[in-house]
């Protein structure tokens, strides 16, 4: 018997099922094999969309943050799995919800504290109305120089900073672009150290919505301008240096894509109201 569990890192039910699987494995040796997939909010949404297309009617209205399969057959959410586990193995869970809330909080905290990555936030305002917060994981272990430049501009309080700057270009079905820290026109791109810096590598692929990377004017012309993709963009892979991905706030990215534009420029200002390292904002 093979059990597959998918769920959001922050979801309480996901950790309830995960612990139930551990208990069954320990008390019923050899009864089942399991694989557990901890997902960010953005990856969960992508997984859910894909799974809904595969299972169609069975997935209609699925709103929970965990999903379990047994031998390829959909069992359902956390409560559905616990009913299945009680029927098959006599498993009864007496732990209070607060216990699983603590587990999920600790798991998310550990994820954010990965020493090889930086987790940052960007708060957007459109025409003086808050849009919400997007959270990105930056791959400092893969492109350390590129991430360092971005984080310096993200956390700076001097004139060279992202706070207060515009996202000046929206390409429907393509990307949103910002980071002109000079005048917001889109014609300037100055690195944290001044001038341009070289392409570090092209290891990170543009395989999904929410990939963040450095905009450029040709090879080795990275500065301060960056983009966030609205979908897969494989044509960018060997031309632009990607350095992170969106892990929370996919709905905000969709809202950004739908902002009214004139010649790819937002009709009303789209501004970075606040930004920085998430650990400093918690």
C-alpha cells in the first residue's frame, strides 16, 4: 500500500496527517510506504490546479491545504484521511488542534531559517490602495552575488533603494518589471555597488509564474531592474539571470497582471510601499 501526502507547510491538517503516517508506519511495520511533499503556498496552488484538471469532478470546490492518495486513488483532505486511517488501522487521534498549530508554525519557521536562502517580502500599493504582500525565496546558494545585490537594494534606507520605487512595466502573459531606482522611467538600472555587474549563471529556469530575475540590456548589464514572470518563460533561460521564486502571494501577482496599462505602463502608479528580509518583519 502506497500513500502520497501533499500539503502546505503552514497547514495544520497536513501536519496531522504527516504524524498519523509516522504512527501507522511505526505500529504496523511494512503495512504501507509513504511519500510526503511539503509545499509553499505558491507550489500548493500550482499542484492543486494540476490535480483538479486530472480528477475533475472529485476535486470540485476543494479548499483545504492537504491532500492524500492511496495507491493513486484520491482519499481527500486531512479529515478524510483520518477517517480512512481509523477504518483501516484503528487509528484515533486525541491531540488538540493547538498541537498541530504549533507543529505547522515550527515547520514554517524552520523553512524560513534555511541558511542557504534568503526570504524577502515586497508590499505593493496601486494608486494609493494596498494590494498586499508577496514573499520570495532567493537562491543565495546558487547565485550569491545576484541575491546580495537585490537584498542590499531591498533593505537600503539611503537614496539607492527599492522602497518607494515603481513597477513601471506590465507585459500581459509575460512579466512585470521594476527597479529603476533613479526616476522610475525604466531607462535606468544601477547596482547597489554602482554601475553594472556580470551575469552570474543561468542555473535557475523560468519554468513557472513567480520567477524573479534581473532585467538587462544585453550580456553582463545587470543593475537594479528586475522582473517577475506571470507564467513559464523558457526563452528567458539563457538570457536573464533568475535568482528566486514567489512562495506566497500568487493572487497578488495575478492582480498585478490585470492592472490597466497604456503602452505596457500602469495607468496609475504601482509602487513598492515596503520591502525587506522577512525575518526582520516578523
